[in-house]
C-alpha cells in the first residue's frame, strides 16, 4: 500500500512539473548599510528595501538636495560672490576666497565631484542668504517629494544630531535630481577644471569620487548616470546613485554603512533590480482606455499621460482599472479635457491613478438636445421651471468660465 501511494505521489509530482515552468527567484543581495533601497525611477516603486524609513545622518549625500535646489533655482552662468563664511567651513574644500567671483556651474562641479563643503555653503548663501533659510528650503522641498523621515540642518552633511534622512527619502531626492537636464552631464564627468578668478590666479581641478562612473575603476558600472558618496566619523558611509538599462532607470540608496562596501553593494543591488524586474508600459498618452456609454451618450476616454508599472520578469499578471463612476451627461467639455480618472490595481495593490481625457467635444447644445433633457420636457409638467433653472445654471457657469479665462 505504501509503495502504491509513493508511486502515485511521485507520478503526480513529475506530471505537474512537466505542465508548469518553475521560475527561480533570485535572492536579494545582503548589504552592509543599515538602511537601503532600490527605487524604480519611473513609478517610484520600491523593488528592495532594508529598514527603508529609519533615519540616519547621511553625511555628504546631503549634497544631492543642495544640487537639486541649485538646479531648480539658479542659472548655471550666474555669478556668485563668495561671502566670509564658506571659506572657513570644516572638511573638504575647493579653496574659495572671500569676495571671489565664480559661476554656479563651477560651484556645482566642486559640490558633486569633489564634495567640497565651501561650494555647498556658497550655493546655499547665493540661493537663500543664510544657512538656516536654505535648510528650511531643503526641508520644504523634501516634504514636497514625499520624504517623511528627513530633517536637514545644513547644505553640506557635516554631522549634526538633528540632521537625518532615510534611504527611501534619499532615493526620492535622487529621483528628482536625475530628472534635471544638467545633472547627469555634471555627475558623469571624470574631472573638471575651474578657470582662474579674480581671487585665484591658478586654475583648480576637481575629480569625480564616484567610482561607478570611472571607467578605469574595478567598480565601473555601465549605465550609471551619477551618484554621491558621503562620510563622517559619526555618520559612517552613505551612497546614492542612479543607473539606466534598456530604458529602465533604477536608483539605489544606502545609509549608515560601517564597512565601506557601498560601491560593491550598489552594483549588487542594481544587478538584482535589472535582472528581476521590468518596467512595462500599460498605456501611452492618447491611447483609448475605454468608452463612456450612458443615456445614449458615447465618449471615448483617453489616457492623459503614459502609465508604467513594474513587475517581476516572470510574472504574467496584468493590471486592472477601477474607473470612477461619474455622470458626464450634464457636463460640457472639449477634446483633451480631463473628465474622469481610473485607479490602477496590480495583484490587488493600488499602483497609481490614470487621468482620463475626453476624445470628443460635449457642448451646451448637445446637452440641451440630449434625450435626458427632452424626456424632462415631455414628461414633467414642471419642465419649464426646471429648464429655466438649468439654462440659468449653464449661463452662469459659462460667464464664470469666460471671466476666469480672461483674467
């Protein structure tokens, strides 16, 4: 009897294996940092995390926020007059002089390549007038990006017990920075020479400390488009970088690494992300998503933007949409106006919202000629007052819209 049962079980096991492909799922790499993530840049989805929201002092990875605010609030050719404080800052310095005139571009190269603290303070003073005001601007921008465990005190990353961020928050900041047109050009430059200024007779050269973009380095990673290291004795090592492969951009962030393995660990994280996940386009802007049909009214609903999602490479599941139940019969709009939205679910999880635009015009005349209005007129003995109220509402709305457009 036992032999028969064993034979049947063995037969069923072999048979089931012959019917289904078995996909091995790669184990996420072990990393030294106490807080680490892989973020998909297009969707903001975390593909890997280790204590993603635990705040730690980030050292000079802070400077990616300083760079972001600089690129968002200045022109690269703007001239900066150096105050008395930046030249006296602790740590790594370019060697700025009080009263020196230097461009924002030159300061950014010093900031991002060599992690010069005097460049960070000079940019902060140029943008906000003081360190405190710039720190407030840093925190406000971090909050806008969705960073919930961040508090910046300075633009350099010099240790302060109140100066902290998490790996998730750092990746969100890098995500925003990587979208700026000039960032990758600066961050992948091997070296940059700053021409003589009114205070420096000699040119000064800065070298890129990010080994993932150095082709001669054992840590060179093809597709890396920038990164930033950070270290102080109290903060330990931190690192964040961005890389692109086959149209997919990933961001890694590691904070509080006591073993200084962040370059190697970042490569492992990038490889894990690219090998196991793929960015998939669900809709392109302008695609027909569905057609609204109600009361003999037919309106093509069009994707207002591209919509992407990330899935494991062996996953055959597809997202589904939950379209908001809206009555469009009494609304008037033009082609391209957003008239509805859909929540997108993938494997039971809400992965985002897709705005839906109208593919046709829907005018006041069409509303008045619709079956709904005609039925009101024919069937309701109070149709005249109803029509009067309805027409008044349309007139008021039209006037308000005209006034708003012509303000």
